[in-house]
C-alpha cells in the first residue's frame, strides 16, 4: 500500500499475513525501504515508506493533522496560534489571563500552559514555553483537544 506516513500500512500488512512480517512503530518513518511479501503464491503484498504529497494546506494544519511530525518542529508557536484561532484554548485549559491588555497570543497561551503544568527550563527555571507548545500540539494530535474544520466552500 502507498499513502501518508504513519497511516497504518505496515499494520494492515501484518494483519493480512497473520504475523509480524514487518516492524511497526507509533512514530512515522519506521519503514525505510520497499518490502514484498507473498500472501498466496499469486497474491503479493508490498509495503513502502509513507509518501508525502505536496499540499495546499497550511503547514500549521499539516502539523495538527499529523502529516508533519511535531518532534521535527523548530517553531511550534504558529501551529499553536492556528489552533487557538479555532478553539477557545484559554477557557478549555483553564488558563490565567495574560498580564497584557492586548489579549491572548500563542506565546501567552504557551506561557500560561507552562505555568499551569510546571514546565520549567533547566538552567534559569523560567517557564518552558517550547515544551508547553509541543504539549498543546500533542493534545490536539491525540484528539484530547478536538479541532473540527468545515470542508472548503461549506
């Protein structure tokens, strides 16, 4: 089968064969090369690494949809901002309001989440906003923060 990374191609192949013929992992990228297995003498099953197709979806949505791994993000705040523009995160998470009167920014949300969860940097013991941002994105990716979008043109 071909498709997006971490869609379950290897798991389906193992189920069809009835044994652990190929290794699987929760993290994308476990399958590194094309593999062929015979179900019957005439039926051949092939497993391959996930294919990432060019997308017109915003990068932030690709992260939240699980197409782009959160662990590879260098700047997670845009994706948190995208999420926060569609969900009332401060209310859902019970965050303390920011000190600025301008309202919530993605950074403010991450800072408040770090404060609430006790995420601190190792050296200066400041709020670890990067860890908080990754934590929020993982909550969304795991479905614990439910983001629903209408189809284009709906």
